[in-house]
């Protein structure tokens, strides 16, 4: 399905969909064409049986240099409010789609990640970066505030002091700092990035993907709920997942532990290829 001339590249191997921002000459800045193409790619991948995990990476030296200042800002502004709102809808649309994607998602941050790039970073469930990746809320440097969700991302993930510091100074942080501040899960040497991401993807692929979807939505949803509402939501989410999980994984997991004694849930995942 990949076309090297498209602003988004994709190939599926061993149940992992490797999706790349593909405007390396423009440091993978997100222009309207890329945003439209990304939505099509997500649409095509989301319910495929041969896709269990999606990895979002960048071609060349960047993950994404954020929104395209020329094509996303200047040229759409020239079209008036209609043009501005349309290009915002296209960008926000695929970020939202990715936040609630049916399969688990990993941001593999290989280089520059600026401004609007924080939105897809946050949309991915997990994020692993290279030590030499560079992150920055550069908006303040060119005279705007970090919109399109970027301010929300840093206030959700970082402490208030750190969110404020990076918002106001536009200073960059490297991969290890991003991991320490919890903008990403981990930072690894660049030459180990793909190996580590593949390993993490394979861990996810062992799990029951219906339940992964219920669990990841739970993490995002309960954050905004009272304790009572969260309890209630999670009961209903589990019951809905039981309906969608045609393999009845929960019963199989109990059986393999209690009856067959073939695994221990504290130490690993039940064998989802067995179904009695
Ligand atoms: N929007 C539009 N074009 C961009 C871009 C962006 N966000 N980021 C990079 N580009 C373009 C450059 O204009 C340049 O185009 P050209 O070859 O036609 O002149 C090309 O990509 C390469 O960029 P360059 O600046 O030469 O690469 P670099 O490796 O030296 O520096 C960055 C990389 C990311 C540090 C630098 O490009 C930059 O600061 N980009 C803007 C980042 C930003 O503020 N993003 C926030 C937007 S919300």
C-alpha cells in the first residue's frame, strides 16, 4: 500500500503497521496534503486483521517539524476563515482518530519534534524516542501560542512548572530529558530505536487486542472522571469488551491458570492461540 511519492508511507510486516511522515525535505512538517493522506492511511489500517500495532515514525532527520508554516498557516489563512477551519479540521481529525485508534499505537520519535508534532505524539498510546531526538514548543519563537492541542499535551503530561517553562522559553529538550519529564516512555540510543520499538510492539501483539482497546480508552477517559464515575465506566467498558471479544479471552485466561496450570498471569500473558 506504500507509495514513496505520497506524504505518508506505510507498510505492514508481522502485524506491525509502520506508518511514516514522508516529507523529509520539509522535515515532515504537516501540510494539508499530509493531513488528508494520514486520515486515509489510518482509515485503511484500523480494522485490518493483519494489523495489531501501529508505529508512527518519520522519514529522514525529523519525526515532524510540526505544522507547515507556509502551507498550513500562511496559505490557508489567505483563503479566509473557511480555509483555516477546513485545514484545522483535517489536522485535528486524524489526531483524534489516532487517539482513539482501534489498535495500540507507538510513536517512534527519531528526530525533530516541534509544536503541532506534540499532538500526534500524545495521540499515540506509547512513545519511545532516540536520545538525540529534539523536542520543542517553538511556537513562542515565531509569535503564536502552542495551539492545536500542544498546550493541552504538555499540561497533561508534564508538571505545571515544566509545561510553563517549555511553553514560555521555546527551549528544546533532548530525548533523555523528554523521558525524564515523561513526555515519552523511554529514550534509547538511536541505533537501538527500531529494535526497542519492535520489541514493545511484539509484547502488545501477545495480548488480546479487544481488551487492549478497552484498557487504553480507559486510561484516557478516567483521567477526567470522578472516582465513582470511573468505577462505573470501567465496569461497563469490561462488559462491552466481553461482548466484542469473540474469543472469550477472559475465560480462557482463567482456565489456563486455574485448570491447565500452563501460565501465571503475574508473570506473562495467556496463550491466545489456544481456545478451548
Ligand atoms: N513549516 C514549513 N516548512 C518547514 C518547517 C515547517 N514547520 N520545518 C522545516 N521546513 C522546511 C524549511 O523551510 C526548509 O525548506 P526549503 O528547503 O524549501 O528551504 C526545509 O524544511 C528544511 O528545513 P531546514 O530549516 O533547512 O532544516 P534543518 O534541519 O536545518 O532545521 C528545524 C530543522 C526543524 C530545526 C527547522 O526547520 C525549524 O525550525 N522548523 C520549524 C519548526 C517549528 O517551529 N515548528 C512548529 C510549527 S507549529
